[in-house]
C-alpha cells in the first residue's frame, strides 16, 4: 500500500501525559477482550482502525506501519525519520539537532531521547528493534498491542555489560499467520 | 597479517578508503591500491558513497584483493532490501571478502539520483544483527538455514559528535550488541572531544568487545574545508581547526592539513581503548605515506 513519505513530526502530546496514558492503556484482560470483539467484526475493526489513524496522525504524524514503537521512543515516531530508522539516529544529525534530510526540522531521535530521558525512560532507547514486517502497514497497532502481537518487536541486549549480544534471536515469530488485512 | 589478526594481536591498525570509479573499469582502484598497499592493513571500498552511482563495492573489493590489498566491503541499507543484502553477504564471503562494514548510508537526496526510492528496509543495527545470525547461527532472517555459513568480520560506524551526544556511546553499544566487532568513526578533528566520548565508551566496557578506529582526514584545500564544514552531513569542524587551516597561505593548506592529521593520529593513539586509525582520504591517497610517516605509524605488511 502507498503511504505518505516519512517526514519528521513533532508530537503534539506531552511526554508526561503520553506515559500516563501508556499506563492506563497497557494490555490487560478487559482491553484484550474488547480488542478481540472489535477484531471479530469487519466494519467495527475498520471504523476503529480509521479512528486510530486519524488520532495518531494528528498527535504523532503516524504513518500506520502497524508495529508501534512509540511506547519505547519517548512517543516520537521513528517512522517519521526519512531513513525509517528504528534503532536510533543516523550519523548525519546536524550540530543543532536537525534532521540531515529536512534541516528545518528536528531529528526524531534527538527529540525521542530528550523526551524519554525527561521521564526517566532513557534506557528504553537501548532496546534492539527487530526489522518490521511490511505486510502489516495499515493495520491497527492498538489492536496488535492489546492482542500481544507486538511483543517481539524489540529485545533486550544480554550479558553483564548489556553489550555481549542480544538475548534472543533476531527472527521474530509472530503469534498468528499474517496477511489479508 | 589480516586486519582481524592485526587488531587481535594488539597492534595499531591502519585502514583507509577507496571510492570506486564511475565507470566499468578497475584501473583507478589498482592505482590507488598501489599507493596504499605498503601503508595500511586494509582499505574500505565505499558503497555508492554520497548516494552517487559508482562501481559496486563487492566488485571493488575483489579488485583490491587482486591488487594485494585487503578490502573492507562497505554495505549500506539505502539501496537493497533484506533479500539483496543477505544475498550479497553470501556472495562476498564465498569469494573471500572477510571484512564487512555496515552503515545506514546517506539519503538519496544528497546524490546524483535524488529521485531514487530510498530503501532502508533494515537499519544498520538490524543489518549487523542479521549478518551475525547468518554467521553464528547459520540462519537467514526468514529462519531458513544456511550451509555453509559465511565467515565475516563485522564493522560498524559511529559519529561521536552528532546529537544526541549523551546517547552516542549507547548507540555504539547497540551496534556491538547486534554484532559489531570493530567500528570506524566519522572525522575526528578534536581529539579531546573524542577522548570524552571514549571515556563513555570505556565506562560501558565497549572497547573490550569492539576495536575502535577513529576517523582522521587530511584537509587538502580551503574549498574542501568549507565543503566539509557546510555540506558533509555529521561532520563538525571546530573553530580553532578552521582558523589554523585558514591561517596559512592557500597554497600551504594541504601541507598544514597533513600536519594536523598526523598530530591528531598521535593524540588519538594515546587514548586508552583506541585500536587504530581509519584514514578518510578517498581521492587523496597520495597523502597517506606522508601523514603516517610524520605520525610515526608504519604498518609492515609482512607482519614484522
């Protein structure tokens, strides 16, 4: 599917509020049940996904990759990076923190680091993000999140120093067969 | 002695780079290899540097090997998806290319084909992780097995000076966790600032898992200096360096640039955890012997 090109977007939701909402909306039985009901009905799912698209587009410049990294990137969308980097900034960030491709805009990873660190979540940026699944563009990441399908998106590095290697394989084994939607 | 052996032995490694020609011939690579052969352990072969079409990095690497120079094949995420990247590693390894340097790559906007589709299917951390899994776990990203597995020495790049400065050592940590065994950095003009970054790197213990080779370049002209300061993404030229190079007559900029490079190498070599130096001299290979001689670094290719 075609999507808008990646352009850095400044989130319109403050970091503090975003993390509060994260705590309120983390997966639990009620939301798992509700999301399963939403998924069970095609029209409901379409309406829900459309609402998510509009909301997240307005708040985060979301492009609907369907595999949301926002909870561990200070609620700054990495898919707005012109190189769609999921693991941190490239080496071309300007001395003033600007994006090398769009010098008039701040690098999403500079903002991500500042926002995450400001809320004591700087360590989130050390997580190793697996490659995304391009079949999932356009899906609702909220439904994927509540259904537990996003659990393999990133991994913690292993070892005493945390730098001896990833604890798990790079190969992501999603819980369901993908496709269709 | 290979680059990997030089680093493992604790010797001071020297790498340089060759930018392949825009054309279907390897003559320029042979000429540059002849200039560098007695002075460096290995030479990076760039991958369509600056998003400009050049002879392929794997082909340039084979040409360097044939000319008696160990290559470091650069591999960017800009032009190939995960299928092509994995396939290229298999091909390169099968033909004897051992060193692979993984980088994100410049955006196509900066090159001669700005209308091209930027691929970036994987990022540099994911590509390192993929290549490591191919080598160590004998698997592709798909989970299918490989036989035989590739043999490769994996490198990464880092820019110690780009924002967010507090995160740059951590970012290298992610690359090391993903599989990087050596790292070459962006231009270092300020050895003291580099030393501060190295202190963070040592605090994380990264220098015990990954050989660190700071990048040093020789400024050839005032024009090159201005270009580097204003146009090259991620390069920061400190004011005192800028003043020093502008402080000599224009016809002596190259000589002063070479002196500065040699001094920088000496300062960097004294920093705990620095395993060698990467000379960013593409197009200026003839300056290498003078710089290394002045810095007192002599790599004996017979393995002394």
